[in-house]
C-alpha cells in the first residue's frame, strides 16, 4: 500500500477541521499551521490552495483566510448533493431535464448542481473540485464498458440517464424507445394511413435506433409499407436544416406516396414543415406528422405537433430515487435498470385518412 504524502495528510486533516467550523471563521496562518503540523511552507500552501479550489476557503488580503458557506455541505445533516452532467448542446430536451431535476430536489430532499461537458467527449472528462455525493450522466454517445470504467474513477455512486445500457451492470433509466416507435406507428395506422415514412433526423445512438426498430417492426406486423428517409445526421450537424434540405431535394423530384410521417426527433419537425409548405402541401391535409419528446414549444407549432412524450418527469424522478438509494447505502451491491413507457399527445398535425 502506498504511503500517504505529507501534503495529502495535511489536506485531509485541515478539511476535517474545517467541517467543524462555521462560515466566516478564520483559520490559523500558514506559519501557525507549519508549527502545529511540523510541515514545510510549500506543503501548507499546496493544501490550502487545494481547499480554495474546492471553494471551502477564501483569502481576504490583509485579513487572513476564511471558511466559506461551502462548508455547510459537509455538515452531518446536510442534504445529499447530486451532480447532473449534460452535454454542452443547445437543446430544449436538456433544458427540460434540468428543470425537472430542480423540481425533484424539492420533493426528494437533495441538492442539485449542473455541469456541462464537451459533447465530443461522450461523458465528462473530469468533475469540479467540490463536494458531490452522487452523479447522474446524460451521455452524448452509446455507453460502453470503457466509458463505465472512466465514470467509476470518479469514485461516487452514479446513474446513466436517457441511454439504454445493455449487458453492463450499472444503474440506468431511459425511455422505452421501441415502445415509442411502435406507439407512433399505431396512432398513424389507426387513422387509416397505409403508406408511412420514417425520417431519421438524429445520429443513430441507442435511443434513436430503438425508435426506428419499434416503428418499423410494428408497421411490418400490420402490413404497412414504410419508406425510410435517412438524413445522415452526424454529431454536430444542425439537424433541422439537414432534414429540410433532404426533403426539399426529394420533393423536387416527385411527390411523396406516403401520407404519414414519424420523425425521430421533435426539433427537426420544423424542417419538415418548411419543406412541405414551400412545396404547396399542407399538414395534416396532405401528410400527417408525429414527433417525439414533447418539448416545451411543440404545441406552438402550426399546426400543433402530435408527439410521443418521453415522460421526462418520470425519468428524472426514477433516476433520482435510484441514486439516492445508492448514496444512502441501500442495496450497494445491486443495480437497477428501468425503462419508462411513453404516451402519445394528440394535437393537430395528424388526421384520419
């Protein structure tokens, strides 16, 4: 076993003492700490700098170094702190996730902090130097065993949200995306549509492929023809623009023979609306459209968009409960993987044939 360095030992000892203090309390000077612990000035400076990086201490020039409000998070009865990590991406979906965690913290008695990481990393490369009791990650990629190993290096309980994690024993909560796809197909078929289109408007991550499979398989069971329109969206692309251009080019060549569309993400539906409008076609008179996610502005589309709701509050609440259970030490050796069923919200973008 490796021996703990003087700096590490002093850092831990000082942190234990800080937890016993209150915000605004002044700590001893560097010279006093050197004498009390028989360490060098460099060791003391390094330890104090580390505590400052964790926001536990702040220097006031000429007056000394003082304990901050951050120390309250370490008190015995302090609420657990959960970090929620989302990709740095302009998305109403991620805004909705954060809003629902703000509501969940009041209901379940924890404190939430949000961090945003580079979406190209797949998961956070590092975490902030401050106290956290658990971590919820919304990955930008499919989770593999290698990613799980990286997350485990953070050495805290964690859960994966919004991604299906197959054959890996970790806590996860996601939508039942195959069910979502089947639900969209069922709605359009019951309206009398016999020829449908599936527009792939996102990179083919696990959630999107699940929606594709659920939609196509349900249509096959019902004997309904499906035209697959892959817009070849890659991470970083502006999906709405690429969907619009793909449909615009196709409509120049010929009118569609399908009467209903399922689009694998909701934001890209605006590109579909624009392409059909410019081609003199109406929604839902000429073609019905179903989106997925039920974002905050989907009922302000014209016409209002029929959508598959991912039950975001249920997703967030389930992930919160799973992680809090792990933080408390309940079922430490077990893991939970949940898939939340979606529901359809019928608006004005679909109609009977």
